[in-house]
């Protein structure tokens, strides 16, 4: 009988230690999740602060722009799996002599970058201020290259990108799909 009582007490003690260990693991996991959420919030705040240095948009500067090639600010084309960010860097030469000619073509300053959706904020923060000629506004459109079967996924990605851009304090000018 004493042996049975000893085994029962040992088993109960081991179960108690297992419960304490599981509780401690849960607390540790909660602390890690809080730290990760805090780091993400801090990163988002830093991104918003960096983008806040770009002035608010001036709608009169872009209200008459109706072609993607004429858009001078960043232009985001959203596909099923990737985002294409097109930027036109500012002309480093302040002189108007030769501007837009073969010596200083605008197309030479145009760049297109393919991104994963999670890289969007970092890419926009990295852009020079000269790429934002209209202010803190970006054009967003569905990719014309997406297949018809991918349209629902593309639309969800557009909505997610718009939400992320709004969270960053960027005005979105949504363009119709072509």
C-alpha cells in the first residue's frame, strides 16, 4: 500500500511539473508574440514617419493625367502573385536646356521593379523624394497581363495593397483595369 501511495504521489508530482512547464511555455510564447507585434508596430511607425517627409499630394498637378505613361509618380501594377512598381526618377540637371531630348530622355530615368506584396512598404520608403513629383500619391491598377481566371485574386491583392498604402499615409489614385 505504501508503495502504491509513493507511486501515485510521484506521478501527481510529474503531472504538476508538466502543467507548470506547459504554462511557462505558453507565457514565453505570449511574450514572444507581444515582442514581435511591438517590433512590427515600430517598423510601421518608422515607415509612416519616413513617408511623412514627402508633402501631401497636389491634385491639380495630376488630375488631367489619364495615361499610365504620363504619370510621373510611382505607379503600381498589381498581379496575381507580384507587384510591379514603376518609378520615374527626377532629372538631376536643373536646367531646362535639352530637357526631354535625346541627351536627357525621360525613359532613361524610368525604372520598373518587381516586388512581393510584403516588400511594398520597404520599397516605397526607399524611393528618393524626387520620385514623388505630385506629392504622396500613387497610382494603382490591376495588371493588364493577368489572365481572366486570376482576376479575383488580383482584385484581392489590389484591395490589400490599397489598405497597406492607406496605412502608410499614401493617397491612392486607383486606375481602371485596361
